[in-house]
C-alpha cells in the first residue's frame, strides 16, 4: 500500500498564498550585479571594439595564447583529476576500518574549504624546486625541476579536484541499491566483470557531470594560475584580465578578455543546461557529509595490498600541503608576525568583510528559497555562477565605476557584495535544500496552524534548521575569508585582507611572513568550519530522528 | 459544542502544469464519515488538499457549512488535516506540538496548557506532554495529531492515509478513537484509505475516485458490497 502519488508532485512546499516578492528582489539584485558591468563594458568597449580593433585584438597572439592555455590547462586538470579519482575511490572501497575511512574522507573534504592562496603557497613549498620533495630526491642525486608553469597549475588543480571527483564517485556508488551487490554475489560476478556491471556504469554516469564541473572550475581558476603560473607563457584569461587592469591598464584588452571569458564559460554552461542532469552542483561540500561514509564492500583480499598503497599515496598527496602549512607556519615565528599592527588590521578587515558577506549570502539564500517556481534555475545556480567568476565581476565593476568616480572609494562594499554573490550558490545548496525539505514536511502543517512570519521562523524553522544555517554561514564566511579574486583588484594600502597581504609577501619573497599569514588564515577558516560542524553534530545528536 | 458542517465542491477544477486535470463536483454530508477510495493518481490527495486549502482551485467554489472558503488560507478554514507522516515537529515535545493548535506563537496561559493535557487524556496519552516525537510509536504520534485536532476545535477532519504506516491492530484502535471523537464532537470526517477494512469499520458513506473524478458515491459500504462499476470491482480485486 504505497502512498498515493497524486497531488504530491505539486510544489506544496511553498503555499500558493505565500508572496514571493522578496525572492524576486534577490534575483533582480543578482541580475543587476552580474549584468551591469557587462552592459557597461559593452558600451565602453564600443570604442575599443571597432571592427578593426576587434580583429586586431582577436589576432593578438597574447590573447590567443591566453585562450588556448586556459582551455588546455583546464582540460588536462580535469582529465588527470577524474582519471586518478577512479582508482582512488575503488581502493577506498577496500578499506575495512570505518574509522580510517572516516578520516580519509575528512582529509579529502579539507581542500574544498582551503583558501586557494594558501594552497598555492603550500604546493610551491612541498613540490617546488626548493621544496621538500626536491630536498628528498636530491639525496639520490636527482635534480628536481621547477614546477612554476603548467606543472604547478596542474598539481594544484588536481589537489583541489581529485578529492572532489572521488567524493562524487563515492556518493554515486553509495546511492546504488544494496541489492546490486547482493545480486552480483548471487550471480557469482567477480573482478573485472563485476566492476563493469556495478561500479563502472555508475562511475561513467557520474564522470560526465563532475568533469564539466571541474573543467569550469579550472577554466576560471585565478589565484592558482597567478601564483604558480610564473610567466606570460602560462597565463589564463582570468590572469590576463587582472594584468591588463592592474599593470598595463589596457582597457580595450580588458574588455575583450572579459567578453571572451564570459563567452567560454557561458558556452559551456549553455551546452550543459541542455542536458537533463544539469545538476552537477551535487558535490557534497560539507565535512559532515564526508563523515557519513561507510565501508560497503566485503573485501576481495587480492587487491587489498595495492589498494592500501594507492590510498596511502593519495592521502600523502592531499595531506602534505596541510602538513607544510602547519610546519612552515610555526617555523616562521608566527606569533611575532601576527602581532604586527598591519596584520591585526588585515585580520580585522578580513573578519568584518567575511561577516557581512556571509550574513548577506545566508539572507539571500533564505529569501531565494521562498520562490514558488524556478526549482530548475535554483539547481543550476552554482553552475551559472561560474559564468561570472569573481575576477570578471570585480573587473567589470571596477571599469564601470571608473567612469563616474574613484572605484577604490567603494572597494569595501563591492568586495562584500561580490563575495556574498560568490558564496550564495553554495549556501543555497546547504540552506536551501534543508529549507525545502523542512517546508515539504511541515509547510502544510505550518499553514494550517497559522504559523507565519516570525512565528514560523521562531517556532518551526530556526530550531530545526540551526545546523544547516550555521554550516551555510560558516562556509560563506570561509569562502569570503579566503577570497583573493575580488580583493586582487580592489585591495590597496587602505583596504588589505589577509589573502591580499599573503600575496604581497609572496610577491616580494618574504616567504616567512607568507607562511605565518597562511597559517593564520587556514586556522581561521578551519575554526569557522569546525565550529559550525560541531554545533551541527551536537544538534543532530541531541535532536530528534 | 461544534456541530457538523457539510462540504461541497461545486464544479471545482484543478490542473498542475500540464498534468492530468482534476474535476470535482461533490457534497460530503454533515456530521458523517466519508471514506474515499481509488487507485494511485486518481486524485484522492488532490481532493483533500483542495479542501484543506493547500492547493488553489483553478475554477469552481469550495463551500464548507454554507461558507465559501475557496480563497481562504488553510489556517482560516474550519478544517484540520492529518497527514500520513510528519504531523509533529520533531524538535518540539508533545505538549508544545499540541499547544501549537491553541496558539501558533506558543504563548499559552495555564488554562491553555490544561486544555492541552485534557486533549492528550482524551486520546489516551495522559502524561505524555514532555515526551519528544522521536520516542513515540507511529500510532502514538497520530494520537498526538488527533489531540491537536481536538484543541483546534475545527468541525471538519481530513485524514490523508493517516493510518497507512500503522499495523492492523493500531489501525483498529485509531479508527475507534476517530469514531468516538466524531460522535462526541459531531465532526465531519473525510478519510482516504486503501483498506476496505477501514471503510467497513467507520464509513457512513463512500466515494470512489478514478481519473481525477468522482466515479461513484453511495451510502454505507454499498460500494464495497455491490460495486456498481467494473473499475471499482477491479480496484477491490473482486471478479465481476
């Protein structure tokens, strides 16, 4: 006796009487934020983009090379991350100890929240020419090459995205019915045939979505390329935009590059939206999510040793940069660095910007979930956001504001708003899903009991959703703390955040300062995330089913 | 003392996106228990959701006890609805869950809390006030929902497969409780179920839905005993 299906597929979660004005306002604000600079650039660029100069710009070997390198490094990063994630996730399924598995997945979740600027620093120090690995192989007389350029970029992108792909594959494998495994056992399927039938099919389906996501992430990668690219030979569109504005002040070129960037990512996203499974944002950005792992497979002893070795290599690869952050950070006499007045000021600036933008992001996400229609749009939002990466938005607004005033006057507000917009899709995933589940369960009940407005929030929503709201808030806070894409253009002597300061130290070879500051930033980010996770878990334990 | 109200759906029409169209033109008599049966997708839940105000009719009027409620918010309708699951907020204890029926802001005076405890006693849950929903059985949770229905004091009770997740024994006791409350309060009850046994136990009249329409409506359990339509016979699994 299954429940009747009729009437269940309607959006009962949001009542037909609920006003969706606030949600529309948020959408309008987002549209203004994203489209204003594009329109303004189009108008301004009219001059620069006359047919003659357009073809000249398109024929510009520098722009051509930047476009080619953007696509090539993104494709290679995707290929390596996804290809390596398959053996890693299969090996992980051989692990029998739940506690070990839990720790591996926790470790794999860490790169998702690590600020890119800290990761770039750590990867240079671990795998670089003067890094730990180089020192190690030097004993054997091997000369370790420099990683600046494509190699460094790929290393960093794989560091971020291999765990992501592995996590997506693992979730896909877990969503298989247990009966598959039982059937396979009953039918006596083993080894390769079993893999083709069970894991292979699932991984193939999941690989498409996660590949597109990783490709988009890598083709809009800014901080990593700026830090590890090491020269004009390996410059992406994003970095070229930054250089055109920050150093050459070539407005025409900047406009052209922004247009190209939006065309490239927009094209990919458009192609993606045509697919039915456009919801590639399902990537489990929560540490809590990673804790839900369980050992599924009854072990096939034969592969166990190789599996353990693979897992060890993967774990070392992901863990080494973190070990560096702690080790070199503390070796750099951090407490002296942290006490400097400029550092304290940057720390406070970072925290204030982070607080404002995360409050704004959570608020926007909450309002957006009250939208009656447009579930498809909300699901696609994380991907849509990739069309407007931070550097495009900040460059656009920088160029637009320049027409009327000194853009640095509005730097703080823009950094807050753009960071909030960047965090919004992720917060929407965390908070929005919880809110929608809650509304689907209790929406009718709330309506019937006249639980509306503040009473609804106080009695029904806030107590039940404290955990996802806090996690969403913490995630937005962490993202904003680690941002470098926005502050890179808007930062100045007057407005310095921690990542801005790290970049300045790194650029002027004050590696000690950079390491100490990176440690501070990483600690802050993980305190924020860890605190939210802890509160969330405490509530889940004490709360109801 | 509340008395039963009759419910009428006058040429009510509803369609979601481009899904099937539902059309209801029916009256449920006052102070009686009407049991609704029909295959999945036939529109049983849609009908109840329209009555409860959780869906808005495209056309037609819904009249309860002479009052046109078509444009009223669910909380303003003289109706309590009990769902199959999730009738209780998991983070609130039993007393507060019932207390929400007295005041949605949970600002109850002593008399209010007494009222809550009385309702819990009526459904056989004396002293359960401090318990959390997670510690209750499925049957006990539905009893709490009934207690809240009592304090809300609405003359119409809608039950959307409210016993679908209960075992046969529990169904019997909940049905008996519903029957008893219905008699005491002169409630009008409309209940969706897939179980002929439920209908035999409680139905004053029955309606059978198919393809988004009322196919038949008859007093007592006539529809079960002598199905007038081959679709009904097929649904019940009776050759014939």
